[in-house]
C-alpha cells in the first residue's frame, strides 16, 4: 500500500485537513513526508518514492508491550540479585554477579569501559523498562501520566544505546575461553539476563509509537 506524498507548500501552510497527528510520517530512507491515510489491519505502508517500509498496524500493541515490560522488570531484578556464574577450580569456588565485572574493570584502571558497561547494561535498560511502564500502564487504564511525551521521547532516544546483545556476546566468548580452565556453573542471574534480553527486545518491537502518540495526543 503506497502512502500519499505531501507537497512542500501544503506541509508548510499547516493545512488542517492534511496535518493530523496520526497521518504524517517521514520515510527513514529518503526523508519523504507521506500521509498514510487509512491502512487496513495487516496491510503495510511503503514509501511511494523508494519503496521502503513505513508503517504497519500492530494488533493490541499497548497490552502486549506492557506485559513484556512488566516481565522484563522482574527479570532485571533477578539478574541483579542472584549470582551470575560460579567458577570451580581445584576445589575452590567463586561466584560472580553482573556488578563484579564492572568493579574489576574499575579497579584495573579501565574506568571508562567500566562506566560504559554500567550504563549500557544496567542504567539504560532500567530506564527503558521503567519508562515503558510509566507510559503504558496509565494508557492501559485510559489516562495520560504527567510529562509522558518527554519520557517517551527519552525511551525512544536511548533505545540504540541498550547493548544487552553485545554484553551477551562478550559473556559467550568468555565462557568459551574459560571452559578448559575451570568448571563453569551458570547461575540464576545468567538465565534471567538471557530472558531479559529477549523480552525487552520483544516489548520494544511490539510497541507501536504512532498509537502511543495518538493516545497521548502529543506531536512526536
């Protein structure tokens, strides 16, 4: 389904008929401003200039994203409350947590990397989860929380900086290298962290920003 191109003179004249909150969208590939119009459920809107994907209606977006965000919060607490790994070598055992690696980086003089890991694996995911809950839970019950527009902009802005996948890849590399040196026992936090990565990604992918902005009645 092709969208309707908005002429520049019409856009800047602020015509009421065309400039509705849920009608305008900019193509992420060629920056063409397009009026979507009515899109049937299951149909996809594509840019009339370059053919790039613009938008698709997501069924029950608010409820699905809210459920995933609530589950992500539970897993986040578990991932930071229990041991991540246990290493056994020659009868000695040592347990590690998510914060252990950050502390070791800091003690080793690599405070910049420690700060980056702390922000991208702990602070930013927590802001994403709590921000989604702050917005979606009130919307679920039909009211708009204070400063919801600013919070939603923040959640969308920091999304690329959540690097749970990169951290997980680093964990896998470390496990492969340590497998021949010691016995590795996965902890509760490891499985919680893996579930957190999947559920948080699902929550963001199921969320329909256009529906959120429409309910907030705020121009993104």
